[in-house]
C-alpha cells in the first residue's frame, strides 16, 4: 500500500510532468489518464461464450511483442488458425520460433475456453501456406481443473515491472507450474544465486548485442507504441503502460516519449536493474530436439497454460528471450555463437525454446491493447 508521503510525492511528480509537458489537454491526448481504457482494450471484456467466445479467448493469448500474428476463421464447430505474414518480426525472429510460440499460446487459450463450455478440442496441423491449424470442438467430458483456468484468461497479464526478489515461489508452486509441461517439452528452473547470476549476465549481454544490431532493432521498434494515438490506432504492440515504471515514470514517458536511441539505452538498463535484478528465479522451456517446430507450438501451449496457472496463484511471468533471439540470428545463417553454446549447456541434447522470469509482482499492470475477433477474422477461400 502506498504511503501518505509517497502519494503526495507521486501527485506532485505527476502534476509537474503534466505542467511541463503542456497541460491537461496534452496529458489527456497522450493517454496519461487512460491506462487500459478505450476501444483498444475492449477485447478483454468480451464474453467467452459460444464459438465466438472461444475465438475471443484466443485473441487474449500471450504473444511475442504483442504482434498478434494471427487470423482466425470461425466455422460451425471449427476454428482455423492462420499466421499473419504482415505481423512477423523479421530479423528479430528469423527462424519463426516466436511465431510458432505465439500461435501455440492462441491454441491453448481457445482449448481452455472450450473446456469451460464442456467441449473437447482436436488440433490438426496444416503444412504449407498461411493456414496453420484447424481446431475442431465437440461436446464431451473435460477436466474440471483445466476448464477452471478459463476464469484467468481475461485476468492474465505480462508484467514487465519489478518482482519481489525476497519472495520466491515455493517448491510446491513450481511443481504445479511444471506439471503444465509435457509432450516433449520440459521446464528447467534456475533458482540458485549462481544460476540466476549466470543467466542474468547472459541476458544483459544479449540485450546489448540486440541493441547494436540495426536490423533486429528496426524490426523490434516497429512494435513499440510510444504514443497514445498509436495504441488507439493499431491496438497492438508494447506500450508505455506495459513497462510498469510507476505513476511518475509512466506520466513522464507519456508526456515526453523517448527517442529510439533513448529507448534502446533504457531497455538495456531496465533489463539489468529490473528484469534480471528483481527476478527470484528464471524458467526455461526445453524441447527434446533442436529445430522442432511442432515442439515450438507445444512450448507455446505450455507457456500459456503456465501463465493461467500463475495468474490464479498471483504470480507474474515475463519472457526474457534476448539470448534466444541473438542465437537464432546466427543459426538462421548456419552459424553458431556464444549464446547458442550457453543455451545448449542448459538444454543438453535438446533446445531452449523460451526463457522467462517469474515471481510475485510489486505492482499490477493494465491489460495490453488487443484487436477484437472481428478485426482478425479471415475470410474463407
């Protein structure tokens, strides 16, 4: 709970930023008073009922950079999942690992929502073209605990803020989360001080490499929404509100949006001082074999289910895959680098397909902008 002194200082700080930035009108235009509000966030309130409700659950899935790289075609008892080639991350995802993870998250969210309706989900993968998978739903017996996770779908957030480093999830909690893995994808926890320090150093170094790679940064920056008008227009991307930098910090950034160079410098700093320094532990999703795209999809489903379980338990999760992105950059060209070697040391004969931190957040975050089902609907060919 914020103290009286903290409230007063925060109010003064916000007031100073508003005045310096040009007044209340500009503050309103920049979304200072609109975190999580408006049409860009209405998808989070959509009912999860019927076939449209299952699709509505899909658009709320976790995904890389909030690119929302999907189209959905809702039929009578089926939903086709298509990749959206206009929403790929280019040089920041050269192997399309993040795309497969994101679509796996979509599938899992829809399967959970279907289970809450007493429907089972069959998944048929399609090879070639944009058509990725067809989900078939039928009424049948579903697992009650799995179906209950649907209540967490509209509550789930990716929390990029500070975590309580002194309060790590207990072993029993980690066992619950690890039970979400399977089908060739396992989870490894990095919880000792030495493991955390080693992975933190790897992540910070990879962030620096990422920042200095013009192509990777260009294709990452395409999804940063630093202006409120961009949030309202695109209904996607990483926003200032999602940075979870507190009331004063959020207000300052909205009133004085950072340049690309300033953002890059800040990303390295926040990775070191917040994302890594306040993480009580890290998690790695490991596939049994390298370059297995079906395992990438499974890993996405695992991660989405873990996030729903974590939401139920009051735990936050946040991907930290800079080392994987820099590894993939060179692997796509048939080369290896130090990040590939370091990640292989964690994976053994398999492959690390997703890295994340988890813990109890110090503050809640608003929802991310989302395109509603109508905006992602694909026409039948």
